[in-house]
C-alpha cells in the first residue's frame, strides 16, 4: 500500500486535490474530529447532570410526584441549582444541534457545509439565549 492516503494528491498546476485525504489539511477524516470530541464531551456532561436532575426529582427526596410538578417546586430548585441547570441547557443544546448537524452533513454536498454550520451556530445561539432567559428570569 502506498502513501497516497497520507500525502496530498496533486492536480495539474500543483494544487492540492481537496477531495483526497491530505497530511497538509489534517486528512479528510480528521476534519470533523473536533465536532465528535464536542459530542462525546457533552454526552459525558449530560450523563452526570441528568443523573443529578433525575435524582432531584425522584421519590428518594421525600416529595410526591404531584409536589415535584408544581411551579413553586420547580422555581425553588432553580434558585439553588441555576448553575447545574444552566450546564444542562448548554450541554443539551450543543449535543443535540451538533449531532443533528453531523447527521445532515452525511447527505449534504461539501460545498454547502458552511451554510449548515452557520445555521447550526445561529440556532444554537437562539436556543441558548431563549433557554438562558427562561432559566434566569424565572428563577
């Protein structure tokens, strides 16, 4: 097996063929590695924060299900756990939109990837802004 998968493929005129894996560009397989690391990191954060959230709402706290579903109980928890719920919001939005973006990128032409990335960033910012406003205005 040759080194064609590592070295950049050259076109006429000395330009690098962007469709081939390239050590100069980090390889086409490595282009989305930051995105997958973000997905794994937010998944790990979600495991711990969701476990805390579910334990907070569980019958182990001594509250009945009806009590935990009231507005007063929810806003009372927000006063004490704003940072945890803010982390939950941040991790869930990033994990969800990044995962959806990666799935859509599998079907999208590479030339249109920038538009999808821009749309994902705008929607993430919008959801984070609305969620943060709700989290900090109510509590």
